[in-house]
C-alpha cells in the first residue's frame, strides 16, 4: 500500500529540504512539516526561507500550498499522516553522564511521546535525525509502552546531505539508506519508504539494512570524511615546515585510485552540525563498550581539528609581530562553509574568539550570515557582555568596508566572491605591511604578492624574506644573543 500522507516533525536544515524534495517528486503525497517554533514555520511560509540553500527556494515555491504545508499544529500533522519522520535537533550533551560526547536525545524522546499521545491508528515512524546506535530501540520502547492497541514500525533513514549542496544531494543521492526490523511487518514498512524514494532515485542506490547497521553507517560515514580532513590538515603543518605545497601533495596522493581526491582540501578546520557531533557520538559509543583504544583513535580526529584552528591563530599573531591588540582584522566569512548560512561549529567562531581574547578589533563580513547571528555566536563563545563585544566586533555590509583600515585580512569561509575581489583597492585601504591569511587556499596568492600583500596560506611555503629583511633579522638575533650572554655573565659574577 502506497503512503498517501507524510508528517515531518522538525523544520530545520534536514526536515525542510528533504520534505520539499519528496513533495516535488511525489505530487500524490501530502507532506506536512510541523514545528513548535512559530517564527520558523512563518519563515517557511514566507518569501524569505529560514535557511539558505542554492535551489531550495524554487523547490519550495513549486510545491508549497499544493502538497507541501508548514504548520505549528503538531498533533494534527501526526494524526493525518501514515508515515512520520522525526527530524529534530540532537545536540551533544552539555550536562551529566556523557557530557561533551553523547547525543542529547531529549527532543527525540519528546517526539516519541507526542506521537504516542496524538496518533489514533498505526504509524510508520522514521528516524531522520542524526542519532547514535540503538536509538531506534529507545523510540520503539517509548512508543510500544504507550501503544494502546496501535502498532508502530520504526525505520532508520539517515540523511547524507552536505549543506550548500543539499538540493543536489537530494536530487541525485549517492545512496539512500533505509534500516528496518527483520520481521514481516518491518519489511513491509521498509518497502513503503523504498517506494517513495524510488520515484526518482534508481533502485540500485537504495540500500536496505537492519536498523542498527543503518544508524551506525551514518556515524561512520561522517567520521571517515572528517578523518580525511584532519589528516590533510595535520600534513599541512608539515608542508609549511618543509616548504612543500599541500595542494600539490594532496593532488599527487589523490591520483591513487585507492585514495581518491575528495575531502583532501586543507583548511582552517571543519565545522557544521554533523562531523564533530557524530565523531563524539562514536567516541561515546566505543567507550560504552570498553573500546577505549578505538575511542582514543577517533577522538584524535576532533583534537587535530581544534589544533588546526589554534595553529592558524598562532600563525597570525606570530606573523603580526606577536601583537594584535588594537589592530583591525578583517574576517571574511563566518558560515562553516560556502553556500550556506549555517554557523554551527564554524571554524570562524573559534578563530574570532581567540582573536578577541588577544584584544584585536574584528570587522566581519559574510554574504549570508546575519549580523545578529554572528554576534550571538561570539557572545556565547566568549562570554562577553553584548556591549563589550560590540565594542570589539563590527559586522560590515561588504568586503571593502570590512577591509578598510585593516592591518590584516583572514579568509575563513571559501565563498566564491572572495576570489574575485579588487585586491588593489583593498591593499590601498589597508595599513602596511598588509597581511593576508588564507584559511581556505582560495585567494590569488601570486597576484596579491605582486600588489604588495604578505600572504600566508594553509600548507603553503612561507613567503620568502627579502634579503634586507633577512639580514636585519639575523642582526637582531645576534644582538639579542650577545645581550643575553652579557646578562648571564653578570649573574654569575
């Protein structure tokens, strides 16, 4: 039997785009996205969607009020739907047992109880949120304990969307993964979900597994991707030390068919809602099963990511004469990656917080992230009062306003527009020496150096010192060494 109506609980980065695509590809299915956040639902029903994704506006406009609806009436959405997707936020716990690594499943449990209270007949419940292994078992226990004669089938259907390409990922997924129970009724529920995706996804790309394999596959996929990024970032430090070029090294390694070129791009560090959270979930799971060596291995992926951000800041400070207090630094980009307005776990948060701690003045520009979001993120990260923060951080309407009278430019997000800026204009408006720190290796380094910039980039050889500068540096080192020897002699005497 084909599904005629779907309800998705959660109108965020996963629920909204996924349901919009299902509605577009399955015009005979009524899709309702529900959320208790009235402001978010109002935005989905407006001309300014609450999230930015290339192509999403067109998909939503073509389906909204036809067979795609957004509502705050959660109970009515549950009652009408035959299939319910759970796509709520599952942040890392900040309290109690597992704080800092385990997923906080409070919202998932609340959804299960809400479904049990509102449902009037049998339902298929689909895990869509990123969840640790065995969460389906918890959902099942809550729902079955409150079933009152109704039957609930639990499926796992993890999302594999990359923000910035979510619409393309939904249109042409590498795979769709569906996990269900190995029972006759579980198999029927799986086939109903398979039937929905098969409307536009080739059947060979739809993989069916048991629930536990599906849940673990999501964590493992993100952990392996993050591992590649941390690996190349660790090697970027070695490249800088030896004079190698990390892009050339990665390109050579990536030509090996066993390795491949993807996710070997060095940067200031990965961010987003999934990578760190999923690795930490994996770490917690390993420790739960007394696999401490395995947990330590995966934990190092997160630690290298944090180290890379710290290393980027230390390089900035060291290059700018070990002092950035009172200096204006233009920060280009605040989203965790281009083509999204999502700032969750963005490298910019840690970098900016460290620069603020060094008493720098920041001028931040991002083409999609709202100034209020930037200030809110930095206030949470730094703990500063709003007035104190606004004295040190200025959100500018464009890149040229941000770079005006700056001592340095730091690129944190790889927005395409940053590669085509008028760098001569920027240089003329900056203090000299004009420093540029490329955290994404997207700037035209050679052209900028011709203009006069001193460019420092991740995993790239350091700029060659001019002979006079090198001689002066050696003279200072000799002088300082002699003074230290005289001071030591005086102490001995």
